[in-house]
């Protein structure tokens, strides 16, 4: 875990993605408090052809907890958006 004060860039994202590709049958979630650079979203979208990975904001998690939402349902929606729609960053705020 790292706390960054700027949007996540390729330099911070690449090690996570590399570790996923080294592990068979591994998928990934990357959570950021300050968003993502557009290049990260693009690289993540390209990686979806080989691995399931999606991006999440800390705000989404906080709002999920505040409304006492279903974590499994939340993760399923994010995962389905990544797998089916090739959208690694579906933002779910409600």
C-alpha cells in the first residue's frame, strides 16, 4: 500500500500490473484516493485482453460503506464492466 498525493501514473501502476502477469489465474484491483492518469486507464484497458483488472477510487469505497452497500455486488459490477465492456474504471457512486 502506498499513499500518493497525485493521480496514479504509469510508474506507480506498472509494478502492480507486472506482478499480476507473473501470477497465473491472478486478477487485480487498484484503489486510488486521487484518481488515475489517462495513460493508466489506457494501459489497464489494453491489459484486459489477458487479465481481469479494474480501477477503483477510495471515494467509491467510502460511499459504499456510508450507504452500507453490498461489497460483493459492488465488486461484481466493477468486474463485469471490465470483462464485458472492457471498461476498467466504471465509477459507482450510488
